[in-house]
């Protein structure tokens, strides 16, 4: 098997569009290119700052393909996306020349989720949530590198909560009059 056979393409469409988030997770920013995923829609999720995609006829999702993702990096992305998403093979098209490319995409697992609505906006996310999300990602990566790391499901909501779980909880249930920035500090 050649080394290139072990590398993967991953279509990203939400928080992983931000190089800052990818750099924290993978300790590098892989090569990428703009791409379109036909037959899907990018939804906002009530109480969450990240999006979900599901198959929807006559829709498309604009994103990018991360190229050359190794098996260990793919595992990091799997754990980051957790059990709410399913890594599915999809066909995307390069925006520049419409070449068809096979890639993985993280598709929302609950196809009938009543919390999905509208269209998620990356530019709005960058302005409002990116800094806190990058801080949460740093906490996630630190937890991931610990030998006792457990996914959200394995943790079964036991305390103390890892920083990345706390971020998700706070973003779903903000306290009135308290900014989420108060829960995270710069190192």
C-alpha cells in the first residue's frame, strides 16, 4: 500500500472551515480547495453554535475539502464530531473546475431532529462564536490527549465536565445576562 492510499479527503462545512479550529485539532492546516456538496442542506441547530447537514433534494452546501488527512487525524475528527454525526462518503465538486471528488463528510445522525432549522451562516459564526469555539477546541484537544479521555457519551454527563462539554452546555443553556466569554480565559 502506498502512503497516499492511507490519506483521506474530508469535506467540511461548519466550524472546520476555520483554519484556527483545524490547526488546534490537527496541529497543522492541510491543503484544501473550495467545493460544493450537491443534494444536502446546511442547517442551524437550536441551542448550538455549529451546523448540521442532511440530504435535501435540490439543495447544495458550499464548503471546502481538506486534503491529505491521515488515519490518526481522521480519528481526531471523528472524536471531535462525536456520535451526533456519521462520517459518510460523499461526492463533492471542486468549485474551480467542477471535477468530482470523493470525500468524507460528517452528516447529522438524527434525520428527523426537530431542532434543525434555517441555514447556518459561517460569516456570522466567525464574528460571534469563533473565538470562544477555538478556546473550547483547545480544551477538547487537551482532554483528548489525556489517557483517561472519554467522549461525551462515555462521560454520561458525570462531573467534572471537560471544558469542551461545558462550552456545549453553556451555549445550549446560557444564563440570562451572562456572556459565554466569561467561562473561558486566555492562557
